[in-house]
C-alpha cells in the first residue's frame, strides 16, 4: 500500500501516524477483527527512507467473524476510508471515532456473549449522545430524560432507518412489538 496526499504534498510524521492509526481502526472495524498496516516506511521526496515503525500493532489471528466489508467490493472501502481519515485527523472527532470502532471490533470477538452485548449497548449509548447532542439535534437535558429506546429510535430516525417491523419478515418480533 502506498499513502499519498491528493495534492502530492508531503506528510509530517504526525500526519502519517494519524493516517496509520485511522487505517488500523478502520480496517479492523471493516473486517470485524484487529488488523493493521505492517511495517510502515516513509520516504522523502528523493526516495530516501526517512522513517519506519517496527513496533507490533494490535492484530488478531485470522478468523471468521462478522465483517461489514466484503473484500470483493473495493468500492465500499474506497468510499469509507476518506471520511474515516478526516474523522481521525479531526481532534474533536478522533477519540469518539476510535472508541466506537474499537467497541465494534470487541463486540465481534470470540468469547462470552454478555460482555459483547454490554459493549455494544455502551457503544450505542455513546453514538446516540455524539450524534444527537453533540451533533446539535437535541440539547442535554431532554436527551438525559429520554429512555435508551427513545434515544435509539431518535438515532435511527436521524439515520433514516425505519423502526417498523414487517410481520411477513419477522413474525415473532412483530408480535412482541404489539
């Protein structure tokens, strides 16, 4: 893999570290397990090696799991990565993006289901706060008074995801909702 700026401007070491961190978390999120670019090397304009990182990144053994990215659809990743890198390079969004992606990877890990459910629920709570309150769609006080299901419905509405259940597709769930 080669990383370049669209305008061919040079990277600072801090810039490339942010991009590598974004790739680490973003590719892990896409594959549902920890993966990372291995042995990155930086070159100057004359092609001389000026930077390298030999430290071991956090990676999982190859295993099957739930991944949203199907590797035969490169376009999905091409659309995902630019927004991811922008989020990781924005100091106001980096920590939250990093937390949510790591929680998503942890919910896909092997092991007991209970900690994975709790991690997933905490991620949804955090995502609802970031999206609704920090995103300016709701103020703090009304958000604090809402139940988790109300905040989740508001988050789904914001993302234009329907909350209705089609009884033909999910008859048991449709009976529970009555």
